[in-house]
């Protein structure tokens, strides 16, 4: 069990998350102001993961938004401090460096996260270095690891995937010595295929001193349920204290750990009750755009509209009647999910849950 925070630490934790609380306390001021954007830049991928939630559009020869189209929509989205360039496998886009530069120029983006399956070590490192050399942003390379050895290969359905992951990881860590603006994180999706391997996986990552952050999330989204199965809430509950919160990387930040502990406990309750327990405000400030130009409040709900039908005017879509109606449904708690990217922001955006996290043991 963790210790309670001292009074000074409680204050420091409040100050750390206050900017997120402001999004809900001063709502009119934050209208059309976004904390982050998740942009899926391609529908192509070189893995075939069991738990992929993009499986319906993956590798179907669909046309990804071009640089010109990206340039158009970013010109009216406004300031975007954070950006996640996802996929598919984002490094399969030859122009990933140019995409980063467009966001830096048009949206003054300062922090970019790129989740990758790590299957192309040379290409990933080459492009990462190019971004770091030519685009002045803080870059997080988020390598996905879902098991150790054979477990990882079987989940990716790629022979030798774990070895390639290790090669990418080592090279990425070496790059952090040269570029202080680079951080390497690990992402894990927990589901039945790896539930019995998680302990070994956490200990593998804990033994790598350079890794400061290891994110473990319950499977989510529209995954193909013929291929993957969710962990039962009871099993997940058991894993939280025993394994998930043992992650050394999480222990590097005691304030973050408080939020994560509350998130995981809430996720179990959400799974059991099938209800939106914390009001979802994150969907209003962290939009999603897929590689085809569809705009979403989040990756779980249906798209609001496509950029191509609105002459790439993002704000027009965001302020459309369809968007307003979907936001009313969200506020009426007609949807629920355990999506970490949103719930982890919803906690500090709620005065009640932020205080609960600050005062938790
Ligand atoms: S790496 Fe990501 S996008 Fe590719 S198959 Fe796996 S989960 Fe899907
Ligand atoms: S609760 Fe989940 S499904 Fe509903 S809006 Fe928020 S992120 Fe989307």
C-alpha cells in the first residue's frame, strides 16, 4: 500500500493537474480549444494483432489523407499542444517527418507521441532521428509490447516480433542519449492472451532503467471478438495490485501513480456496471481524426463527419449539429468505456475525482 501524500505533496499534485481541471471549471473559455489530437495517419500495418481495433479498415488499400489535405485541415484547428500520430503503423508513411513539421507550423504543437509496433527497427530509428533533427518538439516513441518472447509473436502474429521489438528498443534508447527531447515509453494492452504473462512482462520492463513509463491498458475499442477476448473484471481487479501497479516506471511518478491507481479501480467498476462513472469531458478536448478524414469525439463513438465533406474545415464539423447532439448524449452518459487516453484525463478534469486521487492512500 502506498503512503498518503503530505500536505505539500497534495498541493504539488493539485498544481500539476490544475490545467486539466480548468477545462471543466472554465468551460466557455475552453470552447474549441483542444488539449490534444489523436491522428491515425495510415490504415496500413505490417502486423496482424489479435486485439487490433482498426481491423475493419486495415490494409484494405484505402487512400490515406495526403500532405496537402493535412495541411488544409490543420490550418483551422488552432493551437494543439499535444499530438498522437497513430495508425496502422505510422512509420509506414514515408512522409511522417513532413506531417510532424506541418503540425509544428500550423498548430504550434510541442509534444508528439508516436505509438509503433517496433517491427521495422532501421526505418523507425531513421525517421525518429529525422524528426528530432528537423522539427523542434518533445518526442515520445511509444513501443508496443504485449508479451515476452513467443507470447508477443503470437499476439502480433509475426514471427520474430519480440526480437525486432528488442532491437528497436535498444536503438531508441541509444538515441535518447543523443537527443534529450526523445523519451521512450512502452504500451501494453492487457487481454486474455497475455493475462498470465503480464507479471513477466512488467518485470522485463522494470529491469530496463532507461524506461520511465510503462502504460498497461485493458483491451478496448471495436476489436474483433473472434480473435481476442477481454479479461473478466474480477481477474483484472486481481491484476491491478499484484502486477499493474508494480510497474517500476509508474512508480517513478507518485502523482501519476495516484491517478493511474484510481483509473484502474474505476475501470473495473465501469466494466462491472457498464456505466459512464466519471463524466467524460475528455471527448470534448481530445478529438480523433482517422487516416480517411473521419472526425470523432473519441475512437469508440461513430464518426461525426468527414473532413472531405466540409472542405477540410475541422471547426465547422466540431460545431455542427451532429457534433452537438453527440456531445449531449455523452453528457447524458449514454456511452461508457474504459479507454485509458480519455479516462486518465477525465479524472483530473473532475474536481471530485481529482480530490479523491490526491487524498487516496
Ligand atoms: S500494430 Fe496496431 S494497428 Fe497494427 S495490427 Fe497491431 S494493433 Fe493493429
Ligand atoms: S465515455 Fe468513452 S465512449 Fe463515451 S465519449 Fe468518453 S471516451 Fe467516448
